[in-house]
């Protein structure tokens, strides 16, 4: 007897392993017929029930099953029985219409799974008969109609029999297969049954002697991604998600067919693929609309470097437009370099950026190192006065020459006077378009639009700008949230070349030297290959016999949004391992790269400061750093940022202990208990006030612990304690002196009963200070255990 598990990739050779069978038996749902939603119950969100149909419909079915079991010893129910509980006061005709609506809704989300169709055709070539054995509340006639809608008449012509649990009052875990064998008059050894439920489709029929195959829909990492995408969709989706709208996942079939296991490839295929496919599809529709409006062909201008993978995906999806897809090396730096047409333009750039590194400003304004040197020593006011005063004329002159060179560069790309162009980028605020559009309109009389993956305009303007994700379909809080960690996406979608800095007189690009990042380049290339493989498959509706009716542009947009947010805020362990040691280039005219994640440094900061270290401004991919410390932290970060929740450090100060501390000055001394609260990995943070360097702190670890691990002693100014928006406070290192504590390993101490650490204040005059004490209890001292938790009891 055959009893195995098989993935989609193993289906083509499956029948070779079961010689002598006469019947191929298939489960229906999630085997032959799939839904384009995360859960089957997502379909119920579209039932017209006040407050949402998902829970009431499930409760009604549960009650109907309980009633059938208790009253009739029957293990299955029908839709009319379910709707008697769902609509107890309704007329029969009203219930019948509601049932018909549910069946239409089910059909709207259903599609046939192509690998099973291939298996069925192979079975027919071998002379086998095919049956569908399904646990479902539909009648046989209803299930037949559903399968035909999802799979088409060709599939239906291959099916010889249907066995539906509702018709027999028992399911596959009951006696349904006994009825199957009796009606067919065959022995169990002549049947091969395939289905996705390990109990219903393998455990029970195998006990009857039937050959079975447990069909494994997804690899474990895919299952986790799909679950977390549904979590992200519920948190960030459009109004009514999981209430009156399902969580759409039209990519499920395609993800089930991925066989490459390289984590970078998985990121490209499973994450970037749905995002870039949806974006490219939308760009085509936007281009068609622009073309009809302006009456001329549109040239799709992808801004490099981040426009590289979007362009490759667009061409993969629409090869007929390959000659109009242009890779344009235009950056914020070069756009601004062309934009200083007069003193007002110079001032408009300088004023909002006075807090920026003056080296960056001088470089952007076209000043030489010699010209910049005295400016770097000026305060903000003097700097601005010099720029719009004695330096303004040369800045404007150089900017016009810069624009001449860019115009020559555009000519090499085939962009001519009067063209219609669509600038395409990842987005945020469309800064390049804001800065460059007036220049290009003036010089080349171009028709210009801007299209972005996500667009969150800080200030609106009259330019033609839209985002695949923008304020038309998502709120500003969400759009802002998406871009807080977008650097990790940019490093997967860009091209391996230095940032553009300038152009030669003939238009040839002048690039910044590219940093050597061999491992990063390898991972990026693999991810991009995975992305393009997905796009090619999505173009051909890979895995689907026919597309479900719900698989429209809105569904694909919601999928892209949930895939993006999931990756940004709920990354998997193997995804973080890929981006460990990735660096993000900062294109501001100076060579600078920021590490995407620093796992060791992040762990140290989390231990010493708790979750609010996340307010540091230089955290590029904070959720990646947090992943190893538990999903609950990233869920908290996502919810707080997405909804703008006013959470403070004090809200997380729970589960504390009382730490005895001596405070000694030249006038007095005393002992007090300081509350210490958990940070992570079992560590605690206590903050000991020491005044304006008035007190020496004696931390009496020996009273509580036989063994303790000491992580850090650092002084901070009291006025810096509320550092949530400052990027972290400046600390003053402490000199600790141990008494009655023996170091057994770095940071690990065995304590005597009177063991303590004496910490004198630093020799600084900066106002009142606190001493941060970070430690981890290892072994409590007998009799001192009751002290732990005292902070909570006293509260």
C-alpha cells in the first residue's frame, strides 16, 4: 500500500509509484480547487451580514454540525441547515437567495490548480477513472457546478464520479470512503487518493487499505510568509479587511510551485515578485491612460539605480514595450544639480536643509573643496547668507551648465523635444520629479508624469504624480510607515553601479565609485532572478487552470501592500540572515554607506535600553534587528507606527524587581530600593539618580544573587532621559569597583552576601545625572527570592 507525502513538483511521477490502481481519487478544496484568499473563511467576509459575515457564518456552521450530531448522529450538514441557524427568522425564499449568494461568492474566488489537471490527464492516458471525494456542505449538483466554474469543462470531462459528504451524512474521517468502495465495487488497493488534509485524506483512508498521498501545498517558509502576510494585510489593509473584505492571496498557487530554496531567491520570488508584478501591471495601465490623454507614445523612464528591477519586471511582463523602457541615470543629486536657475531656487534649497551636513550642501551646490572650506566653519545664518550672496552667481552658472550636460545625456537615451515621458521610481515624495520637471519642460517641452511604487507627498503640487500605493487607497500613516525601512528593498532592486554624480559634455554619465560588496551583489542578483521568474509565471497565470474572477488590479495591489509591509516589519529569520552585512548607499554626493542591520550592536542596545532603543535615527532596518528577539516586538513596532500610537517607555516598565542601592555623599549616606525593569534576554535596567555628581552609587547585588551578569554602567543627563525622539542620549562611561564579587568570566560574577559594586560619578559638569545599571540575574540567593517582583507588588 502506498502512503506518502508529495509536493506539486512530485506530482508528475506520482502515478508511476502506484501500479495496479484503477481509480484516481482527488480531494476537491485546496487540492483541485483553490481559493485566492488566505483562509476559506475569508470568503464569508463578502456575505451581506451587518458587522461582517466571517464569524457569524462560521458560528452558524458550527451550531448546525453540533445539532446534526446530537439529534441525528450525523457527521455532515448542508447549506440549508447552516442557514437556518444563520438566518433564523428568514423565509425559505430569503434563505435560498442567501445560499445562492454564498455559492456565487465562493465561485468568484475559486480557480483550478493546474498541476492537478496535469495529473488527471496523465491518469486518463493510463486508462484510470477519476473521482472527486470531498468534505463539503454543498450538494453534489452544487459542487459539480463549482468545479466546472473553477476548472472549466475540459476538467469536468475527465471526472467520472463525485462523492460529497453532505449527501452521505458522513465525512472522510468517518465512513465516506466505505460508501465509495461499496458503490464502486472495488477493493481499496485499486484506489489512489490524494488530498491536503493529513487526517481526512491520509490517516483514515490508509486505515481502510486505500493508497494515499498527502499533498503538501507549501514549503514551511512559504506557509509562514502567507500567514504573516495575512497578519500584515489585516493591520494595514484597506478599510474592512477581514470584516467585509477578504485577505487576497492570488499568488498562492505560484508560490506552491517554487522549488529553489536559496533564501535570497525566495525573497525575490515570494516577496519582490508580487510587488514588482503588481507595480509593472499598474504602470502599463497608467501609460495607456497617459497615451490616450496626450495623443502620443509614452516613454517609460526608469530612474536608476532603484528603477532597475522595476524596469526589468516591466519588460518581462510587456516585451512589446521594451523599446520604450529607458534606464535613466538620474538621481536626486543630479536633479538638484540642474535646478538652481536663480537665487530664489538656491535659497529654496538651502533654507529647509540648513541642519544637513554642510559638506553635503556644498557638494550639491556645485562648490569646490576650496570654496567649501570656509563655509564649513560658519553657523547656519552665516552659511545661508554666503550662499545666497557672494556664492549665488557661480552656483546658478554651474547649475545651468549641469543642466546642459543632463540634456545631452537625455539625448543619448532617445528623449527628444516634445516627448511624453513617465518618470518611474520607488517614490516617497517624488523629489526628482518635483525638482527636474520645471527644467525639462522649459528646455524640452516634455509631457511629464511621475509614477511611483509608493507616494507620500509631504506637500502637494500641480504635477502629474501618482503612486501604486498612495493616498487614494492608503492613508498617510501607512505610507509613511512603509518608507521607514524601505532601504532594505532598495538594496535588492538596484543595479550594481555607483550612484550618478554628473555628466560629461557629451552626456556620458559620471558615477561615484561603487563600494565593493561582493556577497551583497550575489544575494541581490539571485533575488532579482527570483523576482523575474515570478513575474514571468504571473504573466502566464502559473499554477492556475483559469484565473479567479476576484483576481483583479485591486486584489493584486492589496497583495503587493501586504507582501511589502510583511517583509519590512515581520521578516523571517532566513531573510534577516541574507541582509546581515548589507550596506545601504546614501547618494548625497559623498561616499557613504549605512549598514542595514547590525545584529550584535542591536542586541547590545536592546539589553541596555529596552525596546525604545528603536528610536535611534540611524536604524535602517529595525525589524530585521528585532526579529531574533521575538515577533511580539515587531508587531508592537508595526502597530505603533501604522496607527501612530502614543506609547511611552513607562508603558513597558512591567515585571520589575527592587534593586538595593547605597547612595553616599560627603554629607550623608543611605540605602534605597531602585526599580529595575526587564529589557530583553533576561536583562534588567535600573536607573539610579546621583544628582549633579553628588553621590557615589553602591549596587548591592550580593543581597539578591549568588551569581549575576553585569552588562553596563553608564551615566546620562536627567534631561536626556526622554530621548524617544532624539536618536539616543549621549552617555558618560562609568568606572566600576567590585567588592565581594569575583569575576568568573567576562561580566559574570559570583557574589558574597555583602558583595556590591561602587560606582563614583564622572568628573563632568552637565547637571543632574542618572546611572544606568544593566544586569542579568543568574542565581538568586536563597531567602532573597521574595524580593523579586516586589516592584510589581508595591505598585
